[in-house]
């Protein structure tokens, strides 16, 4: 192949990839099904499903039509619980109320729970809190709720943002018995490296990294906004410091910074709880 032809086909290929990354893949919502084993899970929670939606980043680029499509997709999964793990808008305050109005249409048997992400602080923490609560979506701030089903219960806790505030898992879990399975919502996965070692935490649900938005072959993301690099680029991770703790990092729904996704489609996650211990 001549140099001219090589450059021609290279530019053509690059153009096709760029068009796909800007106009097609960011719109291709994918449901990721994940099973997580939890020790001591009550029999009544075997098969309990948690739908995670994160990093919507509603903006001029991520429109309400796309957000509403995500809501319809999540509802079609018929989940037991829906959790929202932060970053509802990109940078502008004007997008917060409309996106929460759309997300208020989410339906689950045990309701919807939320936490804040770092972008939600950019428009004012108190403002974001007020908008979320005005749409009757419970917000966890270093706090927890107990979900009861049959004769069993699980604890779902949420912490403040790792970059913009002071997350405190110990405070969030105060009052929850150690024999009760515990799920922690933490927007930034790096907070998992700072969890108190004397607290039982079975599963952490995070977002923030967007899967890197661009992935090379073999799933390698050149840019991951995490101190721990590829470890938290996406998917299920086992904490080496805690044998019983798993971290799931979602690729998220929207885009941030460069509005492109390549080999890294947007995600809604359906997590199914099972008794026992998950093997990775």
C-alpha cells in the first residue's frame, strides 16, 4: 500500500470511529447484568434486584429525551430498588430541576434512593439537595435506610462526595446491625480505599469514572479519573484490603468533558443479590 493510500484509509477509518463515538455510541444505552454474592443474605432477598443509574450529566449535549429513555429502560427492568449515585448535571444550574423531574418518574418496589456527585456541588450543594428532595427522592448524606422484605432486612447507606465534601461511612452506618448486609452508595470509587476496616460493607456502588469514555482493545482506558487507574475504570472489583467487600463501578449514562464514547457504551446496571460470596 502506498503512503497516500495508507493516509487516506487511515483518515477514513478515523472519521468513521469519531462519528460513531460522537453520534451513535453515546446514545446506545446498555443494561449490564451483574450478580453479587453477599454473606448472610436473608432468603427473602435472594434475587433482589438493584438498578443503578449514575452520571447522567444532563446538559445541552445529554438531552431530556435521552434521560427519559434511560428512565423507561430502568422501569422496564422491574427492579426492587433504584439507586442514583450522583452527577445529575454537567455544569449549569438550569438543568437540575428538569433532570430530577424526569428521574422522579423512576419506579421500584422499594423506592428510589440518591446521593450527590461532585458536579452537583458545582451548582451549590444546598440547591441540589433542595431540588432532589422537592421531587420526593430520598437523599442519603452519611446516612442509611433499612430495606425490609419478608423476615429479613438489608442496609443501604450513602455518603457525601469524596472530592467536594467529607464522606463518612462509619457515620452512615451508625445504628445498622453488623449482622445485616450492607450496601454503600459512594459516587467516587476511590473512597472505597478509605473505608473503615472495622465496618462491614458488602458492596459499594460507584460511578464517576465513566469507564474512561474511550477504551482501547482489551478494555484499556487511556484516561481514568481515579488515583488507582484501570482498577476503577468500570465493572466489579474486589478490595484487596477487605475480602468481603466488592465495588461496582458503572460507566454511567452521560458524557463529560469531551462528548464522546468509543468502545465504552453508556450503562444502566441491574445488580442481582445472591447468598454467599462472589468470586471474581
